[in-house]
C-alpha cells in the first residue's frame, strides 16, 4: 500500500493522487494543503511498521505472522517450478 492508501484505510483520510510532474512543480503548495488537514508524519512510523500490506486490518499483533506466512507461500510456490526441487528443502530455504 502507498502511504496515501494506508491513511485512507486506517484513518479514513482521503487524498487525491498527483502526477509526478504536478508534485515536482507544486510540492510546496500541495504539502501545505495536506498539512492544514492532518499532520502526516504522526502516522508515518506506523506505516513503516505495518502499513505496506493490509494485514494490519486483522490486528497489528498478527501482522508479522501473516507477512511471514505470505512470504513462505510465495517462496514455496515459486520453488515448485524449479526442476529437481525437493519440497522438503523449503524450511531450510524459507528459514521456517
């Protein structure tokens, strides 16, 4: 999730998307406008910890477990395509 998406899902705050060119040309004005509504940096540490994936909606205490499960699933399914791969090696590769 982007930080903008995280704010929408976690706090109900909606902000429009901006094109890169607009950001480059109007960054001061856009930042001032957003800062009049909220203090975005107060939410940023939580976003860095749990905001990249929507697993935090299930409860922040489960975020790490859910992320680990997803990583394990992706690694194991990708490895199945390697000729000669033995699924019994998955725990070694995944660090599970």
